[in-house]
C-alpha cells in the first residue's frame, strides 16, 4: 500500500511509498485527516516515494494549512528526495509542502547554475 500510518510511533509516521497519485488520494486524505485529529500530530516520510502528482501535492498543502490552523505538529520526517523536489520546481512550485528548506535549496541551486 503506498500510504501507511504507523500510529505506534510518537508522533505517528505517515509513510508514502512509490507513486503517490490520484489512485492513493483517498487513502492519503484519510490518513492526513486522522493525523490532524491526534494531539501528537505526525511525521511524513517521503524516503520511499518516487513521485507525487497534483492530487497528493494539494492534499499535503491542505494538511499543512490545517496543521498551522489547529497547532498540530505535522512535519516531514526526513529530507524530500531530490527527484520530488525537482519535479515540483519544474511544475513551478516554490517549495514542497511542509518543507521550509525547499526554497533555500532551490535558491542555492539557481545560484550554482
């Protein structure tokens, strides 16, 4: 399954694996909503994700807004894989949802070019 939620970890860990697209959108939405309802929040692991489509990006943006509005801690577990960062940059996004370092890294990459 491309979207799993390990509730036994504190905070819980949402793991995204493989291609996260419209086919896994309903599951991703349900898991993100569940994470936003927990006091401990969750970390999102993209380590095994190979791609995200616009559906997944929209859900992650919405989850980020929801987390900020409710004060729930929703963070990325590790760095976003460069393949995902590059795909979002190519699509015109300035940063990856929940990743405050994305813009800084994009600026540094542009300075090198």
